[in-house]
């Protein structure tokens, strides 16, 4: 008979893990307890990207093969030691979210069915000024993985040329993320503006292979998703397991690993040993805090040449300088064919 629960001793606390033998990844047989053990094995590296950050709970209560639901608010009955932060959304609403400060918080979240962690790019000491710019490379259907890697390398070059240090990681699915630590001096709108400038520069260098176009019907190649820097947008954090076949991990890479990296090699069952043997490629991320002024200057040049703001996600109010938020094929002023 399967155990109804086990008690996990971690970070000086006891965390109850219910249904530890429940299979969370049907294709591999990995269980809820296996997932918990994974996060405890990589906790120090994972917490580098979670500590002090409000984090949305993405709960897969029936495992990775079933649909998740997002829970922004920490549920009632959470333990008194659980740390939180109250964030505000573009709608004007607010929520008290998890702040994963130690490995006990990771185990507590896994017990709720959390497979990947989705933190904000801010610290709770200043929830209005991001300390991280995020480059999200999202390949369109049919785009080969080799092209995603090439776009990542060009994005890294653009960051370097503008005085910033990028820290690449696989998304744990089909893409690559590049994280950039920045001084918390700029608000979300300014950081997004810098990210848009970066996306447009990558597009200029790789026409037809990378794009900053928001509307899917206009995209070619790899979409550089600048809107991941808008308020209330989150990414799976480094060392998060993803709810995909094989239990792939969003795993940090060295830049010299990017040209040959294969997502299928970076899994729940392989990443702990990789981390133990090679160390954490992102270990120095907090020591490389950058200034986005050069990217904002690039944005100003783009705007002076006639490039206005690009579309925002649909749940945001219309922004100053933003064009019509209607996909091109639905605009009434389209010429007749």
C-alpha cells in the first residue's frame, strides 16, 4: 500500500509530503518524492534565483500530464514560518505570494503540486524596480533547436556590446532564456523598453531568423519576447523542472556550452550530478549587476528613426506611444486583395 505521507526534514523544519509515491511524470515513472528530492539536491543553486522574489504557484496536483492551475495567493493554512510578499498587478488587484527563502519552502511547494517555480524579476525590498532583465527566446513552429542556440549567442553579443552580462539557461522546453542582473533603478516600463531595443537589434542582425514581432502571424524564426519584462510576467526559474516528457530542467549553461547544448540531456535525473561535478554556471550572477542605460539609448535611437512602442500583452491598459493593438490581418485599413 502506498504511503499516505512522509515527513521531510529540511532547513531545520519538518515538511509534510502527502502521496509521495504518486507518479508525477508518467513517461519516466518519477514520483512526487523524486521531485522533492531533486529540489533538495539542487536547493542552493535554485534558491539563488528564488530567494526574496515573489513567486507564483503553478500547481500540477495530478502530475505533469494534467493541466495545471495558477495560484497567485498563498493558500490559507500555510505554515507560520512561510515567507511571503504582497505584489500588485496591472489590474489594481494584489496578492500575497510565496517567497522561497530556503529548501523547506521548496518542499512545501512541491507538496502542493508545484513542478516549476515562476518568480518575479524583483526582490521584495523593492517590488516596483526589477533587478533582472529577461531575454526569452521562443522558437516558432518548425524552427530547429540549432537556430535557437545561434540566436542566443547573438543576444549574448548584443548584451556584451551594451555593457551587460547575460547568463544563459535552457527553458526546459524548446527555448533558451538569458538572465541579466541589473541595478534596481528602473521601473518595469523602462526595463521592458530596454528589452524591446535588444530584441530589435537581434532581429536586425538575424533577419528572417529572429524577430521582435508580437503578432504570431508576423513572426519568423525565434521570437525575442520583450514582453516577458512587463509587470506580472514570470518565467520558469533556473533549475526548475518542467512539466514536459522526460522531466527536462531549465538548466544554466556556460556560454561555451550553448553551441552544443541539448535540452534532452538536462533532466531531473541528470542535473543534480551535473551540478555536483561541474558546479553552477550561474553562481556569479549576483556579482554582475549591470546598467541598462546603453540599451535605453539604443531604444531612443530606434524611436527617433520612427520605431514606436510595440504591442503589450492584452490584459494591460493601452500605453502611451503604443500603436493599435490589433493583429495586422484584422485591421480595417488593410488593402483589399
